[in-house]
């Protein structure tokens, strides 16, 4: 009786290992469409590790499974200037990326960007900040680099419904 139980246990373990091995062999492709920008994205696929993909290369061959973005870098050239943005989330539609076996998943992200104001009221003081949001709803840091240096803080104008400027100024980093 004991030998039979041992052989049954060994067979179950072998079948589980074989299924795990076969599931790891399934591959799909992941492609980034960033509207002309060069992007690099680091993905986490649970305990199996991390994968780097780029929009410059052909679609990347990745495991067919659920992936989650951890980091995204967007590089754009405009004339002689190079602009760079970075994201670590929130990810919007990119929060879970499902890659199917023998299929190509296309991620549409990056430009055109939306700039959304964020207004905070503290007593009589009003603070205005902004969010940079990409095509897939991914949020970027407010610090943008231009030619490998922090870009100057953007300006802001508060305009009433008639088009008159009520106040103007510049955002401050920090």
C-alpha cells in the first residue's frame, strides 16, 4: 500500500511539473505604439521575473501570461531638442497586460498627452498642480527633462469666462 501511494504522489508531482513547464513555453508578442516616441517599459510577470521591452525594436517575444508595468520611459525628439518623461503609475488601461499564446498584443500609450489641472484648497490658500496623462491613461511625473536637464517650470494663466487674465505665474518644482 505504501509503495502505491508513493508512486501516485510521484506521478502527481511529475504531472504538475510538466504542466508548469508547458505553460512557461507558451509565447506571445508585445508591441508598443507610442505615436513616434521611443519608449522603454519594464514589466513584471509575478515571480517569474522582469522583462524589458522597447518601441524601437520588433514586437518583443514574451511569456503568454498576465504582465504588469513597473516603469515606463518616453523619449521624444522635436527639432534639436530631446524630451523625456517617466512613469511609475498609476497605469490606467495598462495596469494589466494580457499576452495570449501566438498572438501580438499592441500597447497604445504616450503622446498625445493630456495636461489636467489639480486644484487643492487649504483654507484661503489655493494650490494648483497638474497631471500629465498619456493615451492609455498612464500618469507621468511632472518633472520633464529637456536635453538631459530638467525643463523650466511651465507657466500658468487663470482666465475668466470673458478671456481676461485674472492671474499668471509659473509652477514651482518641489
